[in-house]
């Protein structure tokens, strides 16, 4: 169940599942891709102004863990990517290749 904190924080909420993958470059960051349809809606919300690198500030939830972060556009894949901190992966016992259910909440309502 998603905490009521997300509802108070959000103007737009998206729920989706995605496979956890790791970036091959420095740092070994782990991500979950935001599906194409949701990414297109989120991109439309940037008319009001993007943050650094076209990122969008969000609040995310997986299982019982919630955190604030940003999602980042991935031009190659054509979607946004949600970074998964090591602490989130540890708390939720998430491994590379796992499919996770994600809820993200934005400040801006897309569209």
C-alpha cells in the first residue's frame, strides 16, 4: 500500500512495473525505466520548465520504502529512468533483473 504522504505530495501519480538494470559506466547506478506512455506524459509537463538535464523532481515508492529523487530522460531509450539508491535496494531486497512495482508522484500535472 502506498503511504498517504505520496497523495499529499502529488499532483500527478503514476504506477508501473519495470525491470531493474545497472548502468555500465562509473558508479554502477541502478535504474528502473518509466514506461514510454508515462514518460511521454511526464515530458509534456516540462513546458513549465525543466530542471538540470531535463530531470523531474518526484517522490517514489517501492514496497514500504519511499524517497524523494529525480527521474532523468534517457534519449537512447526514449523514456525517463528512476535511479534506485543502494539503501532502497537493500530495504526492499531488490536485485538487478528484478521486476518491481513503482509509484511516482510529481509536483506538476502532465498535459
